[in-house]
C-alpha cells in the first residue's frame, strides 16, 4: 500500500470513528423525545438508503444489473444482520446505561476473530490476540467506571444481553461484508445492505405496533426527533459505517472491528462536550488501554497491507 493510500485509509477510519461515536448520543436524544427504539433504527437506515438512491441509480445502475443472484443473497443476508444489530443495540439503550451498552456492543472483535478462525481458519497472531484482549479489558474498565455502584436488576440484565446480541450480529455483518467488498464497489454494497436492513427494520417496527409519526400518548413526534434521526442517518450511518465498509476492502475484518473499540472513547469525549459529563479517572485509564490495544493489533494489519494498493 502506498504512503498516500495509507494516510487516506487512516483519515477515513478516523472520520468513521468520530461519526460512529455520535450514535449513542443522538439515539439518547431521540429516545428522550419518546421515539421507540425500532422506529429510530428504521428511520436511520431508511433515510440513509433514500439519500443514496439518486446517486446509486445515476452512477451504479450497470453494476447493479451485473450482480449475480448469489451476490444479492449475501448482500441481503448482510442487511439482515445489520438490521438485527440495530434492533437489539438501540433497544438495549432503553434498559441499561449508555456506557454499558456501548462497551458490550463493541465486543464484536471477539466474535469476528473467533468466527474468522472457525470459518476461514485465519491465523490469530499473537499481536492480534494480545491487542484484542487489552482493548476489551480497556472497554471493561470504561464500563465499570461509569456503572459501578449500580445494581443489576432484571431490566438492566436484559439490556446488557441485547447489547451483547448486537455485537454478535455486527460480527456476522462484518464477515459477510469482507467477502462482498472484493466483488462490489463501496457505493453499491452499502446501498443494497442499508436498503435491505431498512426493509427488515420497517417490518419489525410494524409488527411491534410502534408508530412512525406519534408517541405512545398519541402526540406527534416533535420536529427535533426527526432532526436527531436524520443526523443518525448521515453521521454514524453514511459516514461512520461506510468508512468501515471502505476499510474492509483493504484490512482484515478483525482489525476493522478492533478499531471500532475506539467508539467508547469518542462517545465519552462528545458526552463531555455536549452533555457536560466529566469522565472518571478510571474511564480515562480505560480509554488509554483501548488505544494501546488498537495500536498493538494494528501492526500485523500494516505488514499484511504493505504490498497492496488501495
């Protein structure tokens, strides 16, 4: 990989981390407007797909027609996993703390690494395993710092399970994306995946009985609720997830998933700036540990991509 391509990839991932870090805060704002979690998820993916539609139809129509039936099947399956990821993770924020939810959902690298080894027999090198363990331990420190002293009631345990399920589903989404990104352009891939995920989420929202326009008390959603959901579609979805999908073409899914562990750090910084939430000393220590783990795990990825061109 050329030096300029490496810098471009680094900047894209950095922008992706920042954009994804806004998700939990924007979701919390929307939840405060009494918008149900499944409605938030459905709007997020639907708006993202609608924004992409005119661009894709103008520039990628021949590529869409050239896709095989197998390509469509795998892309739709990837969208299914993405829909379940958002359905479970966003729902978890209704039952447990934001920090616990984010920390648990970022355990995705554990499942990506294990599934990559089980399915493709990818070797788990010592730096990747060590970096993974260090980064996950750092995430646990962040979670314990903000949630210590809180009793785990039944609803909180359910929320923690939903967040963990979100990590399982995002692992499947990343693994399938790794295969498809070698055969599809980024724009075509995210359009099909986001669009199919939106359809799945709309169906789930309808089955749940939630309204797309009104709160449970019958009052219409305030205009600010739609602003938060639009920002969710633009920042964490189109910018954040698309950045990760771009990186999947050049980096192993395990490394991309490990990089996503920086999300709790970004969320903590944004919470400090926007919500005046001052992180505890243990949170800061956990953030530093996560960065050390990401740096350690990135060395094998750099060496493997040194001979390819982005």
